[in-house]
């Protein structure tokens, strides 16, 4: 029970009067340690291509990654997440390019590991959507995304990324049972120390549009992802997803998107005590960014949005604002 006073002896405004006092009683803290920076990759050389639907975000060719990774390391961002824009010519219905050891993600992992060693962590998605002509995260057979056959490819994709030096494997495909199979394979191949960050709670969301544009899967996507990503009307189901992934060997879990799902972050944190990462997805980014660019909202709204995740119990946030946000904006 909370014991509290009563007006007029109690005046909650007293502690809000000065900035020093507000700082003294603040309950949450946001620092650069909380931020994970997604980076989009493109083929070619010396490329830095703006993404139309995500103002201020670019795709980098591997030889240009230094620009953005230097910046991330200087800021002390703990981890980057790599996402490829795959040339349409390399896509097929099986997502074969995901298993090419010279694909963009593999090249980028090698480049970053070679240049920066363990100064920054690398996380990679495991899913087929950047590589398939139909834009789905799994194999499409007779108009269905087949679960177990997809896992066989995902296991190979995860193993390849881990062998290249990826530190954190992040399955974002939402197939049932994939964490277990990936963990088993990594352990068998002496990669016990590679972490698994499961996109355990991933909703079939309308906020992913700009990302699909960024990785070139938007036009390609046939139908929707509702047979594997979660129904946004559900809450309890997210707890079941997390509990199975923990049992299967997930080290950390993601809730995605972010701001519409703060209730779920809080609940998972309270019930499972596992590191929870919020993903402030592309649609959330672009809404806020466009609002700032059009002078509708202030830049401080970014900080406010990031604090909402901390308050809900998130340990860290994957956010496209990670490399640009000025954390001193808040006094
Ligand atoms: C791919 C994937 C998606 C995102 C991250 N990994 C899109 C999707 O599931 O369609 C979305 C990220 C964002 O919108 O920022 N499986």
C-alpha cells in the first residue's frame, strides 16, 4: 500500500519547482547505453543513399560503414543492428541469398569486426524477407508460410552470421520453435557464446511501412504477415510467446513495435525478469521525425518517447534516433 499525505501538507508540486529537484527525484534514467542503432546496407562502393520514407536515415555501402560506425563508437552506443537492401536480381522464392557467405550482411559483419574488433556489438536479423521475391519472412508453399521448412533455412542463416562474427542473433521471423533449433545448432558448432535476442513479441503491425521501403521488400510483399506475426488485439498471447522462447534458450527478447505496446513491455518485465528490448520501429520514427521537420512537435518529443520505454521497464531501445539524438536536451 502507498501511504501518502493530504493537501495542504502534501503539495506534490514542491519537488517539481526547480530543475535540480526534478533531477533528484527522477525515477528513470536514459543514457547512450540504452540505445541500439539500426544500419541499412546497400551494394556498391562509396554509397550513402537517403531513404525517402525515413528522413535522415541512409543506406550505406560496406566500404562506407566507417562513417556511421565511427560515430556510433564515439557516442559509446553498445550495439548496431545490420539490415540489407538486397538487389532484386539476387532475390528468389527461397531467399537463397540469405545463405550466401558473401552477401551484404556477411560482408558488413566481417568489415566491422575486422576494423573495430569488440568495441561494438553486432546484431543481425534472422528472417528471409530481405531476400525473397514474395517479401515474406519464411518459405511460401501453396499460399502458406511453412513453419518447419522455414526453420531449416533460418538455422543455416543464423549459423552463417554467427560464423562471420555476429555477436547477437535476432530471429525476427515469428516461426514456432526456431529459438530451440538455432540454439542447438550454435552450441553444436562451438558457438555457445553467441547470444540470441528473440523477436518474441512481434505484431503484424502497420508501422513497418518505411522499413519495408528501406530494405526493398515493400513492393514485393504479397498479402500480409498475419499468419505468423501477432494479432495486435492480443495481450496474453505475448506472455506465451515469451515463455516458450525463454524455455528454448533466448537470452533477451524484443517487443515490437514500441510505443503502442508499452503495456506488454511492463508485463513481461514484471513476470519474466528477462532483458527486454523495445523496438521503436520505422513508422514510429518517421511520424516523430516528420512532425519535428514540419515544426508540429519539438525535438524533445524524441527524448520523451525514449523515456516511455524506460518507464515501461525496457532495458534498451532499438531506435533510428540513436546516432542523432541529443541526450542533453533534457534539463
Ligand atoms: C523483418 C523485419 C521487419 C522489421 C524488422 N525486421 C519488418 C517486417 O516484419 O515486415 C521492422 C522494423 C521497422 O519497421 O523499423 N522481419
